[in-house]
C-alpha cells in the first residue's frame, strides 16, 4: 500500500507520469519495529501520506542536484542550467 501511495508523490513531481513505457516503479520496505494498532485500518494513514511527500521531495532534490552532461547524443543541460539556480 505504501508503494502505491508513494506513486502519488511521483505524480506531484513528474509530468507526464505513469506512461506505458516510462518504467515508474516504487519499492518500499517495512522493518516491523513499530506495531500497528490492531483493528484500526487508518492507523497507517500518516505513513502513507508521508510516503507521497517524501518521494515528491526526493525527486525535486535530485533534479536540482543534477548537472549537465555531454555524451555521444549531445549535451543535456541540467534544470539549473536551463532555468537558473534561483528557480524553486
């Protein structure tokens, strides 16, 4: 469920998202260190919402940290080079 909800974070940060050939995949892991209250299905809502928030923020941070690269296909400019360091 957490991986599915984290896809909402992907949709917040990437346009277009969930296309047929883009390979969007989210993996999650549970440690089991914190028990979930039995009989309360909404007990995990906070972590589900956080999953979407964290994924969206991670994508934005990665895009902002990326640098331009040159290769056989040409030069691929980074977000910062295209739009400037002050863009938020």
